[in-house]
């Protein structure tokens, strides 16, 4: 694999690990940590679970808006900068679930997660495309998608044991771990060589 692809694969690993942690543990984290409910049959638990549905809709909606803005910002800065900042903001959004007690304020957290989600779905592929041989782009893009699946398989295999044995079944710490994983992904972005941007710089 091209070196750009290998380094982006590391970024993708930590990004999708964080996303999987969010998708699986937001409901138990919100219902217990914010709505103070553990009984899935209680009114409070169902209110929390329903609110998580609203939160997930919010981050998807904001991501749709960001999808139009990110390329414009990247053109004025760089794709690596945009992606790193987006991942940092997403990590802050995910980690903020630990300190926020007002469910309504979690909508602000979801704005950060939505920004990260929009960037994850676009920037790595835009950066990767410039480093691939033209006649093998499809093959390499298919291989690159392994690094969406692999971190989720690993997360599914280990997160349950971590939450049970390390976090004492406190799901909120899985979200903190996801936020930390986003931060690692953001750091690793700076080790990626964006071939297109290097070529543009040379042409100048």
C-alpha cells in the first residue's frame, strides 16, 4: 500500500473505533449518567433513550450541512488541517457527555460529532485519491474500506470487557475512551502525506 494509505489507515482505525463506541454506548451512558436511570422499563430510561434518538438525528443533520462547507474550508487551508480540527472537535463533543448534565446541552456536543462525521466520510478519501495509481484506484479504495470494518470488529470484541471489568459497567467512560480515540486520530493526521497538496506546492 502507498505510505499515505497506511498512515490514513491508522487515522481511520481510531476514528471508527470512536464512532463504534459512540453508537453502542451512548444510550446506556445518557440514560444512566444524565437521566439517572438503570431500569430499562422505567419512564426516565425511556426518556433518555428517546433523547439519544434525537441527538443522533442532530449530528447526522449537522453533518449534511458540513458536507458542503468542508471542501470550501479545505481549499482555503488544507485537507489535513480540516480533518484534524474536525476530529478534535468531535472528540471534545464526545468527551463532553461526561460533564454535561442538561440533556438539551448535548445538542451542542452533537454539533462537534456531526462535524467529525462529515469529515470522516470525505476527507480521508480525498487525501487518499491523490496517492493512488490511476489504474488501481478502485482496488485500493476497496482495501481502504477494510479500515472501517476492522476497528469496529476489534471494538466489538474488547469494549464490552473493558466497560465491565475496567469501567465497572459505567458506559459513560466508553464515550470518554471514544473521545480520546478521536484525539489520537487527529494527531495521526499530521503524519499523513497529502500528495496533491505537495504537488501543488511544488508547482508554485
